[in-house]
């Protein structure tokens, strides 16, 4: 892989808003990240506020005029929300439709009917991976936990043997596969191609989820042998419905955005002529916004109508789906503001200057930066957007394939060792009725396996493609 030279990028780089040297910029970055970490972990401040204050701290210590820091932060926030905000909203709508119509339960029940015995952990991976495509991680957990608990109880399975594969499927989708917010922000930051990133993300995700899911669950079940907690089995979404959509229609609706985006990537590779009518058509229908919008519109007829939803119930459902993502949009936007502040103060160029003399590959550097921020903040999304801002200049001279791998390296690093400062850690602990130690032995180790395996596969792919 060709690394971009400092000389090649210097001419194109925008003039930094400060004249600080590398030492001062380094201190500013550390201080900015330290403020974010301290505010999130110690003072329990919302990540949006923490990222905003951290960006201002970074600019002030770097010696930049605060009015220019504010301009950089606002520009980055606006650009990021403009780039991924609609996609996050459409994903939230599709996820709500899938949950409230009973479509998610239909997929789960159909697959479980065909599975049993030793194949059950593999069925749970498949269920979680399919359900996890359009859903945020936390929503996926809420949807799948009842299934995990019921399967473990009725089939007399170890909770970890069933639960770990489901959690692995959700986590891998969240960190590596668009249209999840983290990968989308990283794609936008480094200028990667979404279709190529999606294809490579699936390629990396398959072996990763197998190792971290069914394979690791054998050991997790031995280390922590606990029954499904009775009190945590909630009502399933479809129990109040008289009917629900069919399996085939539901699966088609969930996979439609992926099919359209992959089709666009394939047509771009095969035809490779921007003026060709076929390629132009696929460039439109395979654009993320159009692909997700198509899935939402199709879902009205394949998910909501079969479940008995009238026209009057559709608008309130969309409204309810958008309310929970306000915090996510603000965090992602503030992450984009932090990223732009990093770039405009010259931190991105500083990373490029320093790493020019290092023997560390760009992909490994991106993974390590994401790991450090993940360990410090506990947020995979914060780790992704911050790391993407720091290493974005490294993608300037990369091929489209390696730029996509850079996104996946960041995503893999952002999943490393979830612990007590991660909300997901506590969700899993409480739902499964585990102690902190038991959760570390299972959930935290699983997340680390995902991060290391995915990062390793990304590095191997960079050597052969």
C-alpha cells in the first residue's frame, strides 16, 4: 500500500488556523481528548456536550482564535449531519417498522423453527446479523434479548452459548457494516466508497462473527455457566398483534438497501464509465439515501400493511422512531465538529508528518488510535469519529479499496474491550443477570476478540488487494 508523502499533501492542505508546532498540537490533542474522557466518565456529561467542550479546549490550547475554532466546529458538525443524518433517520424508521410490525419476530421465529441442538448458536448469529443490519446496537439488544432468554430457557441451553453469538452478530454489524452511524461517519471523513466498504465489511464480518460468536461461546459457557434470569423475559413486540408480515417479504425489505448498494459497487467496477446510462442509473438507486428510502417505502407495503397498520398509524410510527435518535445525531455531529477542528488546527497533518518516519502501517495506526479512544471514552461512535478525523489525511493517496480498509480498521478498533464506561456493558450485564466479573469474562472478551480478529483480517486483506 502506498503511503502519501508529506510533500504531495502539503500543497493541497488548507492553511491551518494556528501556527502551533507539533509539540503544542500534540499537547492540545491530548488535552482535548482528556477533557472529553473526563467529562463523559467522571462527570457523566452527555457525549455531545463533552465533544463540544473538548473541541474548544483543543483549539484554545493549540493557540487558534476561538472564533475560527467555532467556525471549524460548526462547519464540521453541519457537514457530518448533512452527510449521514438522513441515513441515520431512515435507518431508525426502518428499524421501528421492523420491530413494531412483528417482522423482526417473524425472522427470528422462522429461523429458530429450522434450528436446534448444535446449530442453535449458528442460528442466533444469523438472526442477529440480519436483524442488526438496519438497527442500532441498543435497539437490536432490546429486540433480541427476549429471544435469547426464551431459547436458553426452553431448550435448556447455557445462556452464554446462545447469548454470545447473538451479541457478536449485533456488535460486528454495528462496528463494520454501513449503514450504521460509525462506519458512515468514517466513510465520510476519509472519503471512502460506501459500496466497496460495505462489500469488504461483509467479507471481514463473516469470519469475525464466527470466531467471536459460536466458537468463543463454547469457552464463555464454561467460564460463566448461568441460567436465563426469569425476571428479565419481557413481552415480545408482536405478542399484541393479530397478524404479522411474512418471512420472505421481511427479509427482502431488510436486505434491499444492501442489495442496491452492492449492485452499485459491482456496476461501477464492471462498467467503469461515468457517462454510461446503466452506471448512472445504478449510481442513483445505489446511493445510500435512495437505497434506504426505497426500503422504507417498500416496508410500508411489506411490513406495516400486512400487520394491519392503517394509514393513520404510519405517521405516528415514523415520529416515534425519530425521537430516540436525536442524541445519536448530536453525538455524531459533534464528533464531526471535533474531527474538523483536528483538521483545521493542523493535527491531521501533524499525524501525517510524524507517522512518515514510523514503521507502523497506516491501517494499524488507525486501529490503535481507535482502540485508545474506545478504552478511554467507552463509546464506539466517539472512538470512530475521533480516530477518523485524526487519520483522514492518510487516505489522501490511497486507492478506493485501501481507503475502505482504513474505515474498517477504525471500526474494528472502536469495538476493543468494552468495560465499565460503556453503556452497552451495563445493558448486557443487567439483561443477563451477570456480575461485573462475569460480564468482563464474556462480553468484554468477546468485544476484544471481534476487534483483534477484524483488525487482523483487514491488515491481511491490505497485503493481497
